[in-house]
């Protein structure tokens, strides 16, 4: 709703957030990086008079230039405090339910960052702590300083890396795992085509969406489309149901800008895949099946661990 996928309509965005709350979708995920603060401001406006209905999660850890572009990472204790205060102002709230470190800063010990985040909990500004795109080792070190309630990482049929150790480790420690981009940044809707992306859509610069890679990846969609036809569901609902089948501690946060897609996504909660269907999807979308890396080599969002 704040520019990464092209321009969005503010009134439509707010109406979509309100409809989500009406339908019982109460986990609203944002970050100071989304539109360089714009998305937090939008969410604050949408939640005016409705704050108690929502679990608000936001993230920090990047620093920006004068144009709002990410220019680096900063997870120093001083930045933890400043970033939280800025997020609270934009969100128009006096507390954040889940406060995530957006990306680990290799220049700062995770113990120092989490120690500063823990102070926010003590001060009542934050209720629970989370990490994003962190390794099992970093989660363990962070958890030793203060309880980590949530780990958020990209996870979908085309990004299955967390299965190796992070998802099992979270289960072991009682940490919720939140899957971002569970629809492959729109890929698993079956409707996305490169020519339909706006010129300022950041996916255009992502390797999996580059021309040749994207055409190769589209071929893999046929399996999920066939299953969707048999089940009389949409490919997106099948992809989300697969994510939700991975464990009771696994949650999905599909992004959307409009009510029709919101309602379509939420219906995935009613889809229960059989073991045979899950096996079929696991085999068709095995790790390494897709062409292209998640991020370009020089991306600030590429995890270091």
C-alpha cells in the first residue's frame, strides 16, 4: 500500500484495512522502511478509533537518504530507541504489539540490539520482540537476552529455505513463525505478468522476475493451477493453504491493496489439503526448482545470515 508495487489509492487502502478487521484478520504488519514511514502513517490513520482491534507489528533497522531510499542498516542501541519513537508517532499509538529487527546489522552484536529492544518492553512501548530473516544461531543468541516471540522470514512454495532449520527451531522454542510473501510476491496468484508490473514496481529488479527467469518460473505454475481447478479454488488459496499446513506455529501475512484479494486470501483458511496434495506440491516445487535468487547480489534486503 506504500509504493513498492506501484501506486496505491489511500481510500481503498484504508477501506481494505477496515474490512480485514471486520473479517477477523487482526495481525497488521508494517515497517518504517515501507514508503520510508508512509505505511506506518497510513496504518495509524486507518486504526484511529480501532486500535484495540489490531495486533500491530512493525520493524526497524534500516536508515534512509533524503529521498527515502534505504542506504544502509543500523541496529545500534541508540537507533533502536529513536526508530521506535518515530514509529510510535507515525502509528499514532503509545505501544507496538510486535517490534521486529528488520534485518540483522552485521556491525552490531545481536545481544546489544536485543538488549535495547528489551528496554522498550520494560518501558511499556513494545509488548513483544521479533526478528526478521535471522538464522537459528542468531535467534538462539537473541532469545538468551530476551524472549523472542516471533520470527518472520520469506516462506512460500518458491522460498523454502526456512524448512531446513529455522521453522523446526522456532517450534522447539515456542516461537511463532510468520511467513512474509507467502504468495511469492504475487507470483502464486497466477495472474501476474511482467508486462503488468508498474515501472516503479520493485519486483522488476528482482532476479526471479527478470524476463528469462520469469518465463521459466511460469511453467512451474501449471501444477498448482491444475490442483486449484480440481478443488474449485484459486491458485493463491492453494499456495496459502500449503503454508498454513506447515505447523500450528506457522502464520501467513499475504499483502494486498484491495478488498477482493483480501477476501480471496482469507478463504484459504477453509482449505485443508490432503497429505497426497501436499506431497504433490512438495515435489513440484522442491527447493531449487525456481530460476533466480530472491534478491539481487547488492540488495540491502538480502540477509547476511
